[in-house]
């Protein structure tokens, strides 16, 4: 094999199966070499990380093959949709870093879909059924037994036309009639057993108001919308595999209505399915996410524990880390459960390159440097990001009275405790080496203050100051820092796969998924940081300012720890 051939093979291997299909279609000259995809959210909730997987695919394919990806709001059910969701979906897609071609709405095609339905009725391909949904369900049969025909199946065309018109009036009663396609009640594919095309909904539509009263079902809207727009590759998730023959069938009818004779290279959208993203310790169903929000089990759609994109943004995840994670799990034809720890590893890897290093003390205890002059201060240089020196530095004020973490001190410490203990030396980050000389306790034996002496020749950055000591601690000057609230998050659910559990999912919530620390301190420089700016609290983890911050009290969300302590902890359990 030549080097060139090998390279081509290498490239083929790294293509996802969706990209392979697309390349085959391009090689065959289908659709005149045009590539057009769409991302079709229903505006009935906020986007979650599962949607991000679909977005990366839909936009990724268009970008890679010089095509276009449009947005289409699948707004065919006014009872659950609104413009607030539309706005937030737009915002989240932009945040992920994608650009759409056009914005379309399925509701823009309501007239065309209506006309198509009327044509089907006239062809004897559709009928109005006046049975209840329970009766219709009972007649469906099973995959191995044929269904039973509705008593309304063979009513005259004129009657169907009149009733269909009636379905679209303000007087029509919800559930009293549906329009069904007259296909095949014995087809092994259940979706062919006279699927419902239209139902009555008497709730105003967020764009159309009260113009319509009969609304198309997903199966009667999606494929046709793809066709009207000229979508070449309609990429969706695996649960739509059994819908595909019906998707193709309705397009056959559309082509027939338009008098198109089928040539091999005629335009036709192609549906391709990939596996959904499922994550451990969370749920992805919009219905369940709605329940969490509506019942106040989380603070909102953007609660940092939610798997929503707005929740992840508020928590401090970068869009790049989400895209990196999606890239790493890939696209397959098999359903799987992806490990949350993998997502967190991507976040950690990306934030390590981005985050500004600052100091914060979450569980403070006072440290007094007894040989440092009272009233004296020094501005110590703190590098913003050792991974990227171009990001410069800021200063942090040093003084006689400091806060350090309570966990960083033990009066008498075991051998491997490289933090502060009596008689031992440690370096205070960006400042001096100090030696612990004593501590003060209250009546209960709790440590109220630690004393130490500093070595004036050991200042960080000074020539000759690089005497080695084992531990380095972060600190804040008591009179030069700000009080802060810090919110620490854990898994939202206490079991790995709540979606697969028989119990009510609300019972599976982790009661300790949020812990609030009210008496923390941060350096002044960190107090000025805004939501959207990535921070690392040195030695603790990645954090981001929360919109709940006030000038008096900044609030921070913990994005993720510096190390994956969670997986380790689980192994010990
Ligand atoms: P629901 O939870 O109400 O069934 P949905 O999650 O399917 O809704 P849509 O707004 O219809 O929400 O989804 C828009 C697109 O995102 C669809 O193409 C859908 O296949 C895709 N999508 C939704 N959830 C996931 C997921 N977990 N993984 C990958 N793609 C997803
Ligand atoms: Mg859906």
C-alpha cells in the first residue's frame, strides 16, 4: 500500500458511520452534491447535554462537507411550547459555538401539511376516526398479531373531508376525533397500523395564536418539513429507526402529489440514526427535568446540578470541554450509558488551560506570623496561569494575620503530612517559608489560632529563596480578602442509572448534592471575577462566580475538583 492509500484508509477509519454514509451519497452524486442538515428541537424545555451530542453531529457534518445546518423548531404541540424556550435554545447553541444557516419553524408549514392531508383524504389514504385513544390503542394488535380495523376506516371521502374541516374549528372537542393514515393494520411495523396524522388541540400556539385547532403529529410533520426545506441528511437518534419506513412513505406520497416521477438521483432526504447520550447519575428526559424544576427539587433549569447546557454553563463548564467530551464518546448504533467521570475529566483538562489561578479559603483558621511587623503589607506576585504565561499575573497582599485552611494544620502530624504542624516548615504560596511555633485552643480543644515565624530570606522569586520545603499552602490576608459563599455540588442522583430504576426518580435524588459554605474567604482579585470567567481556587478545584453574587458577598459554584476523588471514593465504599 502506498503512503497515500494508507492515509486515505486512516481517514476512513476515523470517520463516524454517519460521515461514511454522507461520503457514499456524495460519491454517488446524490442531491447534486449538496449537504444540508438540521437541528430540530421542540421548544418545550431547555437543551441538555444529550441535545449537544445531536448539535455537534448536525452542525459538524454540515461544516465538514461545506453544507449548511438550519435550525428548525418542531413546534407542533402548542400545549407544551413557548417562546422562552425558543430564546434559550438559540442562546445555548450559540454558546456551544455553532452557527446556523436559517431558522425555520414546523408551524410555518401548517398550511402545506394541511393541504397534503386533504390530498391524502381525497386519495382514500386517510380517514377521520371518532374512537377514543384507548379504543384505538386496543385495536393496534401486537408486533406478531395484526391489529383490528377501526369501524370508521371506510367512511366516504366526503364525510372525511367535512369532519377534517370540523376538527380545525374552535368548537372541536379535544380527543373526539383524529385523522389517521389508511395504511396497513397488519404491518409488522406498528407505525404503519394507521398512524395518527392530526389531533385537536385547543390551546393557542406560541406563534400561530388561535389560527389552528388541528395539529399534525411528529410523524406527519418531521419528514415533510425536511423535504420542504431541502434537507439531505436528517440525522436523529436510534428510537426513530422504526419510524424511518413511515418517514419514507409520507415522502413517497408527497412526491406523488407533486407529480414527481422518481429518478434515482432525485432529491430525497435520508434519515440516519445514532445512539442517544445517556449519562450516569442524572436523567435526560425532558419530562423528568420539568418535574425537578416545577416541584422545586432544583432551583431552576440552570441549577448547576442539572444536565442542561445552561446549568453546566452556570456551574463553570466550558463549551469546549463539552464538545471535547462528545468527541471522545463518539457515535454508534448501540445505546450506552456514558460515565459522568469522563465528562468531568474533559472539563478538568480544558479548564486547566483556561482557568485563572486565585486563592480562596473555604474552612478558615487564623495564622499569625509573630515576627512579621504589625501594620506592614507586601504585594506578592501571583501568576494567573502557569499553563499559559501570556495571561500575566496579579498581586495578592501579604500581612501578619492570615487565613489558612483548617485541614492544613495538625498539631502533631503523621510523617506524610506535608502541611503545617508544630516545629515544621512549609511555604506559603507566592510568599515566605514559615515555621509553626504554636497554637491556641478554646475550652473544647478547638484550634482558634496558629502561630508561626517567617524566614525573611525565603521570599518567592528572590535569589537564593528556593530552599526546598515539602509543602506549599494557600493563604489570604485577613484584612485584604472578601467574605464569600461557596456552593459545592455532588451527583444529582445517588444511583448510577436512575432512568432504569423502577422507583420514583424523585426518591433517588442525592440529598447531599448541594452543600453551601457561607463563611469562606477569597482574595480581592477573585471577588471581581464575573460569571463566565473560569477560575481555579488553588489546591481546591475549578470554580465560577454565580449570578447570585452581590457586591457585599460574592458566590461561587464549584465546577469540578482538581482530581477525580469521586471515582476513588466509590472504589473504597
Ligand atoms: P423528549 O425528552 O421530550 O422526548 P427530546 O429530548 O427528543 O424530547 P427534542 O427537542 O425533540 O427533545 O430533541 C431535538 C433533537 O435532539 C432530536 O433530534 C433528538 O434526537 C436529539 N436528542 C434529544 N435527546 C438526545 C440525547 N440524549 N442524545 C442525543 N441526541 C438527543
Ligand atoms: Mg423528541
